[in-house]
C-alpha cells in the first residue's frame, strides 16, 4: 500500500511539473487564439487560429503516429487540400510499439516506452506545422479485446503492477467489444471505482496530455465505437477538460458510439449533454447509404438546433475492398456530409474506406476547389430549393441570394430556385474526378435554373 501511495504521489508530482511547462509554452504560443475552437458566428463549424475552417481529409491508417512514412503522408494530404486526420492511441498493428516499457518479459506500467512517445510527439509537431487538425481517440477500443487484449500491457498477466485477483480484470476476452465483456472500462468512480486500474489509466491519459496540450490543433474523442457505460466517457471528458483548464486552456471533447442509427439512445449522451461533450462525432452514420444517410444526419442537425455544435465525421466508410459499401458509397457520403452543413469529413483507412488513395485525393481536391470559392460558413443545407428531384439525385448547399452549390452523385437534372438572387447568375460546373472546372456561363433574368449535368458521374455546380 505504501508503494502504491508513493507511486501515486510521484505521478502527481511529474504531472504537476509537466503542467507548469505546458502553461508556459501555451502562453508563449498565444494559446487563446491558436487553438481549434467552435466558430462563434456559426457554431456548426470550427475555427483555427482565429479563422473558420472546414475539416476534410483521408489517411492510410488510424494510429497515424505509428506509421513509418508519416511526413510524406502528411505532405500528400496537405498537397491535395486536406487538413484533418484521425489518430487512435493504438498499438495493435504490425510494427507498432506499446506505451509502456517491457522489463524481463513483462511490462512495467510505471515506466514509459520512450519510442512510443517520441512517435506521438513527432506526429503532433508535424501536423501542427502543417495546420492539420488531429482528432485523437484516447482509448482504442479494439486494443482491449480478443487477440489484442492478450498482448496489451494493461492485461494483468502482462504487467508486474497488479494481478487479475487484485483488480478483477480478465486475462482473456474472446468476445467482440459490443459485448462489453472487459471491465477495464468500468474502473471509473461512478461504476466499480477500481482505484488500482484507474491510477494507471490516469497516468496514461496524463502522459498523452503532457504532449497534446502543448498543441492547439487537437480535438479529443474518448473512444472508438464504444458500447460501454456512458459514465466511462463522461469521466474522461471531464478529466481531460479539467486538466486543460488547470493549464489555462480549453479543449473540445466528444465520444464515438457504436450504433449505426443516430436515433438510438446510445447516442443521447453526446447529443443531449453539451456540458460534457462540446461536439458530436457521427461517424457511424457513414454506414448508411443514399438518401437515408443524408436524412439521418439532417434529423440530428435539427435535434441540436437550439444548441448548435459541430457534427464531425472522422470516419467515412465505403470502398470496393471493404464490407461497408463500395467506392461510390464512400465518395457520396463524403460529399453529402459537407453539403449537409457538417463540420468535417475524412475517408476511413483501407480496406474499409478510400484512405488517401487516388479516388480520395480527387474528391478532396474537388471539395476544396468548390468550397474555397464560397463562404461555406454562411451556408446551410438548401434541398428545399430543389425541385424535380429524385431520391439521392442531388444535394444543395446555399446562402440564398448570394450563392448555391449542388452536388450530383451520378449525373441528373434538377431545378434550382434562385429567386433571391437579384443579380445575373454565374454558373460553373466541376468535374469532380478530374478536378476540373468548366468555363463560366452567365445567365440573366431567371428565378429558376434547370441544372443538367454534362454527363453521368460525379458532378458539382456552383451558382453565384
């Protein structure tokens, strides 16, 4: 017991010293203006370094800090117009390292693996230098189940710090995370209050924050596709925000639930409790297809209309190589999210998503081509301005009287109401997969425009 108390005091001392350093560095960097924040004029979006920012991206992996070609990958993302990545604190892939040091065949949770944290710090520096926003997932759910749990340092059979008998943690978990059979996620005070486990969980989170709080380009998500008690995510969101506040900082947090249906009660803690979570990640909606995908997201936008917050999509599923839709589904979801007024869209890693392959690159380039010509932060979903429209045929983003953009998943023809536009309209078509604009066409004296795609395929049109 004495050793446990000494270890806990040592941990607090180290964090206090780190916190002091973070405070000094944060003040020196102008932390109040250089951090990712909710955009006050339109809180459906983010702002960074004092300017509104649309987050789009795609990457080859989830735990990006562990990949060998990190710099080149981030440079490619930046070159095609991307500025948004996902980073799970995961160690389950070949070539990855775990956060703790291994001594005589077992991990010591009181000692760090310097290589893990070197990689993490390098990742934060490289993304910060490129103005790329990072959405961290603190607890990589799948690292704590099945074969991954068998080698995880937190498993009592793999460390020298506690036993299964002392903690109640299982040594084997052979079920899928949706079964929630690993009580590692029940350690918090409002549940089992397993203080020994919680001590080391806090130590891990403190170590993450000792690096991440120094950088203003970080968003925090508690888990990946979790099905556990809401008390778990609530505890860690409050914990992280309190640590940031002690450093004179403010951070943005969310949780990612497993259910594909956003109306499921599992999602209520993020939608209904802005005091706990400042934004909502709705990535699991990206399992839905076609018009249903759009309708589900729009219902949730209406749900939070009295307390608007960013709706993020850090994972967009869909690739011919995966199980959750094909290439077309992935591309359509990407465009429907942004044209639906959502704050972010990132292609999920292969094989379940398009990653940063050629098709993802083309879609990111074209999205940036069209949104850079608009003030998207004054726009909102404008499907009510479309007529003669079939299901999933076209989607409109508009600031009526100023500008309108329409996305066509596969060609088509619709009528756009531009009655509020008092000046002649300029119409430009964008061939999405070729990242190429047509010549502008000037149109006078019309209250309605017939928009007919030049051909089948992915098209967008800008009317200003």
